C-alpha cells in the first residue's frame, strides 16, 4: 500500500496494488442521527445477533460509526480497518470517550493485508466499503475462510439495477466513480449474491434501503452546507466536491439508476437444522 500526494492536506490518494483510492482526512460530523439512521443501526444489531465477547470485523470502518455502535450496544470485541491514519485516530479517541476502548481495535490496512486465524470471526461487516474493493470474489472467499460456522456477513452498499436505466458512461457517473471516490466498482445485486454463494455462504436476507437513503443523503447534503466554511479551511474545494457527489448520488437513488441494498448471509452450520435459524425482530 503506497501513498501519492494530493491537492490538499486533507485529501490523499492511496494506491493498493494497481487501484487508487481517495482517502479523506477531514473530520466533520456529516452523519445526522435522524429517524432512518437510528432505525437502521438498531436493525443491524438485531440482524447480527451479537453476544458479549463475539468477534466482529468491520472492513472499511472509516470514522468508526458502525463499529463503535456495535461495541457500545452489544459488548462484542470489534476490529476495524481503514486506509486513513486520521480516521483511526479519531475513531479510537471516540472509543476511549465512550469507555469501550478495551474492546476496540483499528488498524490502517487494506483487507488483503489482514492476517487472522481461520474461522475466528462471528461477523464481518461491509458498510459502504465493499464497493471500493476490486477483487470481490477474493473478498468473499476471505470472509468465508474467517467466519466461524454460523457466522454472519453483513453488507450495506450501492448497486446498479440489472436493467440499465440511463447511461452508465455519463459525466455524472464518471464524477462519482472516478473523481470523487478514486475507485468504485458497482456490480448488480445479482452479481454480488452469486459471488457470496460461490464462496460457500447462504443468503439469508435482502432489503432495499434506497428510499431511506434518499432522505438520509439529503440530511448529509444539508450538513455539508452548514459546515462549508470549516471544510474550505481544511481542504479548499472539498466542500464543492462532496456536495456534488452527494447530490448526484441522491438523484441516482431518486431515479433508481442506482440502488442501496442490505444483504445478510451466513456460513452454513453443517448438520445443524437451518429451519431453526431466525433473525431477531423478524416475524416468521
């Protein structure tokens, strides 16, 4: 993993193999804990069904939003990775402030650099991160290798619909997938599910979050506007890039030319009767 200089001190390009990723080191609270976000976080905890001491790996934890929420509300042991040392520093500081630092570990690494014992994890989480990963088949094999029997894979990310709606070669698409994100590989949901199943996991649940994200991203855009002066002081031009990226993304969700899905999969439990398997909070 190597770094290349970027235009400002808060925005860097990290090269992993032959793929360049834009890494943002600007500390601004863009996430608004509105009704949709609170409900989603609670739902994620229910889906994962974690017990005290369970081991969770967050692949691309960023500023630690999901990771810290899981540690705080489930007493699980959580480990995350990010490409940003600043994100790691801030997330660990938040863990100390919440009194959960003894159960939180965060490393600056790409998932391909992480070495863990086989079948050592109870859950693996990709929240807005797997779309940035190039070798998706290899990623899912990594997950299957490290999950315990009965362990759970959680993904929340953006996908193209199977039926193409509008141009995927447009200037807006290039702005999102190239300039704003550095590298972003959108699959169709069916392509992702195929790779998950080929790794040996069972698909247990799929939810369409697109409508909720239309509302949530609108709050993020408002927060960028509110913090524009602060963002400009940290990285001139970044507020414009961020607002444009979010606006284009929100319109894509509104037109459903891009879709946000939540996926839950499990590692088969051998001779265990999966008819007894259930998800907390869901009616049979």
